[in-house]
């Protein structure tokens, strides 16, 4: 059994985490941008964001985040700050989805429906990515 080498990081490579997060952010962004597409949201258990403009603004923000996450892999000097921002976005979004799902809001998809599963899966994926990215807050290169 060998001891870990000093200076070598364990865990998932941050470049891979950032790429996966970019793809997830792009998917979430495109779905939110499609807020006016009624047939898509009928498949999500008749959940439909109202007013649409807020969902579309959020979608645009997620598309922008996806672009930054995809591009930052090649720019090491900006990687830490973008990763910290992505961790904050992912964890805050997880909290918002969780609070919304456990509330009694009338817009929540029924339990066991495709919409419910989509929101649950999105929340868990964002939590995992946020935790993996939050490692940069405690990383000490000294």
C-alpha cells in the first residue's frame, strides 16, 4: 500500500467536473428558455413557469454559466473564481428547488411524475456538482 504523494490531489479532476457542470447548466438553461413551449411542459406534469420571462432570464443565465464553465478549463488563472461562482450557483439552486418541492405550492408536479423526477434529479446533480466545486474554497496551495 502506497501513501498518497504530497502535492497530488485526490478526487475528481476539476476539468471533468467543470465540463459536466457546463453540460448540465446548458440543459437546464435550454429548458428554462423554452418556457413558452407548452408541449414540453405538458410532459413535465403540466408544470409551467409563470410568468415566463423569469424562467427565460434564468435560462439565459444558465446558458452563460455553461459557456464560462466550458471555456475556463483552458484559463487556469480564472478557473478558481469561476469554479467558486459555479459552486454558489449550484448550491443555491439546489436549496431553491428543495424548498419549492417540499412546499405546498400549487405549481409542484405530482409525486412520481416525470416532472417530479426531473426536478429531483436536477436538484441532486446540482448538489453533487456544487459540493465537488466547493472544494476550491478550502484548497490551499502553499
